[in-house]
C-alpha cells in the first residue's frame, strides 16, 4: 500500500502535470514545429489525407503512450528498488534525468523526423530541466552558506536569486543565438513557428523557479527568526524593484565601460516579474484546501499561512511600486540602441577573423564565389540578425497563454516540495527526535507514517 501511495504521489505531483500536460505543447513546438492543439501525425512528411483513421490514431498516440509508459515504469522502479530508499524528494530529479533518454529514444524510433537534433538538444533543457536543477543548486548553495555564516545570510538571498535569474537569461539567449538565429537551415526548417517563444518560456521558468525557491527558504528561516524574516522580505522587495527599473543593467553598463547594453532578454526578464510571481501561491492555496478537506485545523499563526501571506503582500507591493515608477518614467537602464551599419560591418569582420574556416562552413549554407563576396554577405546577415534579436527594433512582444503553463507548474512544484521539506520535516524532528536524523530535510520520505 505504501508503494502505491508513493507512486501515485510521484505521478500526480510531478510526472502527470509537468511532463504529460505542461511539457507537451513545448515539446511538439521545438521538436516538430507543431502548433498547440494540432495532432502529432501532421508532422509526418508523407501524405496524411490517404491515411486510414486507425493509422492516424497510431501515428498520433503510439509514441507518446510508449514514452509515458516507460517513464512511469522508471518512476516505479525508483520508488521500489533500490532508489526508493532516498525518499520521495530526491526521486524527482533522478526521475527527470532517467526519463530524458527514454523520451529521446522513443522520438527517434517511433516519432516523426526531428527537424534539427542539435537545436533540440541545446534548447530543450532550458524550458524545464535547467530551471529545476538550477533552482535546486541555488537552494543548496544558500543552505550551505547559512550553515557557515548563520541567519544573516538571509539578507543576501535577493542578490543570489537575482544573479541566478540574470545569468540564466543571458545563457539561454546566447545559446538561442548560436543554434537558431545564425543558422539559416534551422530557421528555414522552423519557418512556420516563432521559436523565440522558447527563450521567453525559459526566462519565465527561471524567474518562477527562483521566486518559488525564495519563498521556500523563508520557511526555513521562520523557525529561528519569526518576525525578523520581514527584513529579508523587504530587502527582496527593494532589490526586485531596482532590478525592474534597470539597476543591474546600469551596473553592468558602468562596470564594462559602456560596452554592455541592455538587450531584449534582460528587458523580458524584468517584465516577467509581473505574472510569474503569483503561481507559487496557487500551491499554497491547494495545500490549505487539502488540509481543510482532511479536517486539519488551520490557524493564522502557523508558518504556512503567515509567511505566505507576508510574501503575497510583498509581491503586491513590489508590483505596485514597479508599475508606479514605470508610469513616472523612472528608468535606471541605459538606452538600448540597435547597431548601425558600421557596427554591423565591424562585427562581421571580427566574426570572419575569429573563424578562418568560415569559408568552408558557410559553403554548405550559401554557395560561395571565388572572390568570397557571399561569405562576407553571410557574415553581415548573421551580425544583423543577432543585433535585431538582442536589441531591436522590436522587443519580444506578448507570450502566448499556453507558454505560461510550464513556468507556473515549475513554480508550484518547487513550492510543494518546500512545504514538505521545510515545514513538515522540522515538525517531524520536533515530534520524533529519536526517529529523525539531521539529514531528515534531505532524505525525508514524503509519506512516512511516523510524520
């Protein structure tokens, strides 16, 4: 019975909402250029109109069913033998790592032809796996620093979270430029879609995961500092407001002697703070509703209610201040300007000088004349395409509704795990001091009957 409960908890908490529901539209979009709502069989190159209904169903559902069946079996093995000993919390990253090669193999064997394997392998982790892993590393680093320096490290929490988001945003933007923006064959293969949506989704996932981790770490500090956690909460509000009006862009611009310029990715990161700060509270509401259904009394002074309410008020205050400063046109970010023709020419010449084999590489894309004029033309086109993506003339625009689903799921998933580790775990240690070890927060089993 315990195994079935653990398997149901892992499936309904992690796999079904994250992989089967939230990840599906993104997966179809960047692997086969399928729009949300379209069936999988439209990605096959042969004539679809001549297929029978049975063949269409088989082409649409065989590969996904095989992926999910094998992944759920892997999840069951992790719980059963021998990895179930590490507990439910550590099971999720292990399940994600093991399920990725299973899915990739099924895509190769049973799915439609992948449009660009290199692009898929580089971009796929950024919409789910890397934000999850990065947020986990961020939490682990904070806990380690807290053990060394004490509770005062909570004052540095907003800086750690902000740097995590900013570095991740710049990395995903750079990867997208190298593997999509500069590649003519890849852009032609995905000509019917806006693959820039993946960059925006990755940025939202980074921000949503970081916000969930920040709420999680406040739960841990509450047991020692109680009302003193208002200090890191207010510092977080001030820091985030500064970031939204371009404080980090201004600092990098000055430290780099004006070589750094704010780009569309960093601008979108500032804009994502408005919608992506609230999904984590959906998990809190769900947990409270479950408690009510089981007849558990909920008091105002318990950490889950009090800390969540304070952070929610801080989020509302942060958005209000940011919007007011925006209306007043208060901006610390330097003016972002697109490159002129001279700057594009300089970048193209630098690109050619750094790549002596560029002639051979570009010949597979565009035929090159003996004088090499088309090689220079290709370098100029690439430089202009990169400048347009980074700095304009238009920003990223609005993110479609379906692309918000995965970041919201990631945020709620981290929040639920945080409540399990930082609230139920310490309660277990207090009520059963002889049964729970110092590693209870890491190795704690979610459905341990003693807790």
